[in-house]
C-alpha cells in the first residue's frame, strides 16, 4: 500500500452511456498512460459492467487506488439510480464494495459529472458543469467544493419532457444538429436564469456539436480533462461534499469543510 500521496497510482474510470473511458493518473492528475475507451455494454448490471472495465484495463500498468465516475445517483459508494444505462438493475448496489473486493484496493465512487467537474473547475465562486451525451449530466461546486448531487437530468423541461430526452443523444440523432442546438440554447438560458453561476463548463461527447455563440463565462471541456478529477478525489478528499446544512446556513466566505469523503 502507498505510504504517501506521491506513490498513488490511480485508475480513473468514467462510465458513460455509450463508452467507458479510463487512464492511470498520478496524484497531480497527470496521465501516466494514454486515454482509452471501450463501449458500454447494453443494459449492464454490476457484473457485466465490471467485465467491461476489466476488458478496458487488461493492458494497464498496476494501480493502487481507483476512482469511478458513475452515471447515476451515488452516495457513500452505493448506487441508487442509473437512468442512462440500466434503470432497473442499479437499485441500492454497493458498487464500491464490489470493486474493492475485486481490485483489492481502495475505491472512491461519485457521479460521473461530479468527477469530471473536479478535473476542470477553477475553484472560484459558483461553478456548474453539464455533460451532453446519452443524456444530461450535471454537477455544482462552491469555491472548489462539490455540492450535494442533483439529478437535473430527470427534471421536467417543456411539456412532457425531462432534460435527458430533450437534449439527449437520441434527440440529436432523430432531429439533427440544428434542432438539437436550438434546444441546447433553451437549456443554457434556463440554467443561466435559474442558477446565476459564475462559470459554466460543458463536456460530454456531444458538446463538440455545439454551434452556438457561447457567453464568455461558458467553457467547452473534453472528457480527457474531466477524467483527471479522479485524482482530486484522493488529493483533496475534504472538498468532495458539503452538507446541506452548510449550504443553507453559511455564506460562501464562511464555508468550512469538515466532512471527508
């Protein structure tokens, strides 16, 4: 087992609805091998997903820590929902324990957007990351600290839609780039007016198809940048979650992180 942070070799995995991405990071978030991908299996349960991860990392060098970004609601290593990959197969699944038992090392699991944002934010003010892929991913941060996760993808927008099926992959494929960009523009307007963020980051596989003129405080980011958030989970564990009590009872200047991940 590593005795200090400099000895950490972190397997960082980003699980998406279409692809599973992975690399090995050092504690500074620097890639030790090239960024690699495999297709996400159709409707995977825990064992099918584990098999796909093993296929991805078969030729990876050794590692002693694991960071997982999972597309659903995750709390303390337990997956409660997975709407974009297999809604009926991920209810109260202790994925952290499954992976620790299999890989024989410590594992940290957060929502995939949460982890990606940790890899790209500046840590100044109120920042939001959204990902545009199979569905919509989202994460929010206050002065570099990850706020409790909201499944914004499941929130209604318009009549009869939620964010996932309003600007998700199927809409892009069925209605085309022009209509998709129009809908993305609507969503960006909603986020701007509702949240009044200091900075918004847009990632995910479909972000490359955006043709809009974006505000100066909106930045497009890559999956390769986002996967570096896997190192932040280990380097700054106390930045991972602020309690709801802290959010609603303290000003940003007063926030102190007391609850480790």
